[in-house]
């Protein structure tokens, strides 16, 4: 873990710096970068990556530009004329799971799909979804109480369970079983490892061997969990039976293409639902696991948050209006998303050749916009590697919050679920803080691995002590 840094003023130590991979001193050569990137992207970064405005990484078949210049970042992400589509590398990484769906499509195809899926997102309405979120949070607290607490409990799969359960109920109106949750957790972990290797080989112009096939196998197993519910409902719809539920699945079966009037085919539905399911829980699960780890390092903060929650609720149940006012818990989550953005890199390409900061960028080049780097750059944030949730409450950080905090992306392709994710996070964190004191076992700080998402490599073991 890197040493504590000095603050910008140079006079005082920065607050607590949680673990992150030590940057390399200098840019790695091709072979070293390949060996490190085989397991994790963030480990390939070097010291200057955290301060430079724009940098080039030459790969055998590809030029990769890391873009940290905030003016260019805003222009590329805003993209009103659709000049910076998502790069094909994204399809390479995610295609087996989500096909060409709302996250991965480009141009007119994306615009048409967004028009088709937008009504389904009415089911992620915050007030309507509140009871579902609170129910799932209470269930996970019960699971934590029932766990064998004589030893540290790995809260990483539990966070996958609770977030997957919430989005599952929102899509299908049914609960996710513990067995289904564990199958998804295991297969998605496998998928990430296989897709990482296959993409690494592809980027370096090498054959992808069996990695792509193995990634597809894990994707198929995740699809099996989803299609077990989708198939009977789809078939019933084809037979003209009246809808039994009002949920995302139903709204997607109602959707019609704006030009042709065609509905989604079953395969297209599988991809859209896989996307909403995965985007809707994996990212939140990762951030919640990191947030609980960060809390476990800060007993005083836990007591402060506990007191704030009790003051807001008067010791009674957590209601919808309380959640909006729990700024201190929301700031904990926002700071976690700054330090550990689940989507650390956003890949884009250009359509027309242009010059960026004096560098000639061509259509086949890969532009990488990295929330991980932008959110840890000392030009944007003071003590950038320190954990300091209250920075979000300080007026002098308003510009940084607006321009240099992009865990949900920005502009045209901004995350549809940002409000949903933040509401469920506050509910889950508040429910856990009310139920337990958290400590982390000595010598077992989580280690990070960065593939499709930024994840704890070996889980997050925590000691859970019930309150009162
Ligand atoms: C902490 C939780 C979450 C994080 C960090 C996150 C992050 C992101 C990011 C960075 C993007 C943009 C990617 C890019 O520009 O290349 C995105 C897009 C998207 N997210 Fe999320 N997300 C989260 C939760 C959710 C949830 C809960 C849902 C669904 C309920 C969701 C659905 C989507 C969809 C559908 C898109 C594609 C939007 C488009 O391109 O039209 N996300 N998300």
C-alpha cells in the first residue's frame, strides 16, 4: 500500500489512505504490461498516469490514449452529435453477456433502443421501489445476524445477494434465492477473469484461445438463471395471456421499435435483461462492499452515522423521506465511488480523425476516460487518495463534484440507474450501521482487482458485532 501523502498545503498529513495498488514508477514495457494486465488493469498504471492530461500507450495493433484533460473528457462524454461511440473493445469484453444492448449499442441503434427501454425504467422509480429496497436490506441484515459470527464474515457475496435481489424483484417481481444469487456471483467472477484474459490477448493482436469460449460458458449459466423465469412469461405473452405483473420484464415485452414497430425478440430480451440485471447490481455490490470496509476502519465515523440515523428516524423505522435527508450516509457512498469507482474505465473511439492535445487521434484508436484516474488526480481533489466523506459537503469542492466525479459516467451515456443505486445504497448502509459495529480483522485489508469492474480480490472479511 502506498505511504500516506502530504496534503496540498504540505503542512499536515492527509486523512486515512485506504489500500490501492502501488503505481509503477515508470511506464511498463509491452511484455511487463501484458503480464500485469493479464489479471488487473489498474495494476498497469504508473505514477504519471495520476497526473498527466493525456498519455499514449502503444499496443501491437492499437493506439490507446488515456484522456484525463477535463475539457476533452466533457466534450467526449457529452457527445451531442454522437462523434465518440463506445469502442469495439467493449463488445469484446461484454458481448457474450449483454450482446448489442443499451449499454453497448452505438448511433441510431442505441437511440432506438433507449426509446424502447426508457418506459421500463419507470419501474425503477424511487418511491415505488422503496419498500422493495427496504425489504431486501432487512433480509440481508437477518442473513448477517444468522451468519457464523465467531469468525470474520465475507460481506462481498452478501452485497451481491442484496443488490441482485433488489434488481431481480424490480425486473421480475419475484425474490432471488440464495442459491441463484451464489450461482450468479460465482459465474460472474469467472466471467470477469476469462473476459479479462481474452481482451488482453485481443488488444495485443494475439489469438484469444479458449478464453472467449469459457467466458461464453459462464455467460450462458447466468442467462440460464434469467431465462428460467423469462421463458414461461414470454411464452404466455405469445399465447395472448393477460400480463400478471407490472415490472421491467412486462414493459420490455410491450416495447416497440420506433420505426418498424417490431417488439424485442426473445434473444434481444435476454440481452437487455442481462444488461439491466448486471449493470443494476454488480456495480452497487462492489461499491457497498468497499463502503463497509472503509467504515470498518473508522469506528468514530460509524458512531457519528449511527447517531445521525437515529436522530433522523427518532429510533423508528427508516422511511422514504428519511433517506433523502441522510446526507452523511450518502456522502460516505459518494466518497466510496470516488475512491473505488466500480466502472474504472470508459472506452470510446472517434469517428473523424482529430488532434487532441497535439496528438493525432484516428478512428480505430482507443480513447480511455478513466474515472479511477480523474477521481484520484491531485489537480482535481486535495489529498486524492484519502478517505474523507465530508469533502462532498464542502462548498470549495462543488466544481470537482460537478466535473471530476464521474462514477456514473456523464453526458449522453450517463447511467440510467444512478438515482436508484444511490437510494438503495443509503438504505442498505443505514440498515447495516443500525444493526452492527464493523471491524476488520488485523492484517486482512482487502486487495483490489480491476477487470470489468473494480472488485475486492479475495472478498471483504469483517467482524460483525451486533449493537445493543
Ligand atoms: C453504483 C452503481 C452504478 C454505477 C457505478 C454505474 C455506472 C455506470 C456507468 C459508468 C455507465 C456509463 C458507461 C459509459 O459511459 O461507458 C453506466 C451506464 C448504464 N447503467 Fe449504470 N451504474 C450503476 C448502477 C446502475 C443501475 C442500478 C442500473 C439499472 C437499474 C444501471 C443501468 C445502466 C444502464 C442501462 C446504462 C447504459 C446507459 C446508456 O448507455 O444508455 N446502472 N452505469
